[in-house]
């Protein structure tokens, strides 16, 4: 039975049919794992390249400084003098966040018929990614990072660039990679 399958329940007291109930989409664990891995890897690479290009090409920074900045959210300002160790920690944290948000999205696709319908609509991947990518930036920049740093976020031009950039460089790789097979499977079943 797929997510698009519905059935009407009979209300025995009145004899009326109740509204259709959408069943949960059945994913096997291998399929969910492949979606998760594909989305996490694509997002870690795409978003990482976006951040590197911005940092080196536009913000006159370095690869190490970028990822030491990421690490500083956990270890504080000492990350900037930690050399290769804190650079590596920052890269691992970046990848962990990419895989974490990919896992959230795969879970949402598995559980939400509404998201699956949106994905299978015309330009569905773009629609969902245009919401999911910026939503990730909003949660990370307005909740997660301020809680870790114990200070409010600076809302600057860079913040707005990240907000817009999270659509193509975070939302698109997650949504396109994690949902590609789901929409094909559901379209074939329909």
C-alpha cells in the first residue's frame, strides 16, 4: 500500500462513511538510508563549496578560518588558534549538520503525504526546497547558533546572503537527493 492509497472507514453508529484516511508511505530501511546518505553527501559538498567560495572569494578569508569559525560554536574562540585540529572539527561539524538536516527531511518525506504530493507537483522540488533551505538557515541562525554562543545573531548583509543561498545550496541538494526516488515510486504506483 502506498502513501496515495486511501480508504474510507465506516461509521457503524450512523452508517456514514468517514473521510478518507491516508496511509503511511512504506519505505524500506535500505531506501531511506540511501536517500539519507545521498542527500547528506550532496548537501555537505554543495553547501561547503558555497561557503568556501563566499569566504575566500568575497570575504577575504581562508578555508581554515571558515571551518575554525564553525568549530568555535562548540569550543569557543580558541578554535581560531587550534590549527588543523579545529579546522577538521569544523569540517566534521559542517558535515554533521548537513546529514542531520537531511535525516529530518527524509523522515518528513516518509511521514507526510502533503510533502510527497507537493514534491510530485510541477516544480515540486523547487517549491519544497525554496521553503526548506531557508527554514534551515532560520533555525540554525536564530535558534541553534545563538543558544551555543549565548548571544543574538548579527543580522547583516552576510546573513541575508546565507538566507537566500540556503535555497539553491542547501534546500535543493537535500530535497532533490532525498525525494528523487519517492516521487518516481509514487508516480509509478498511481
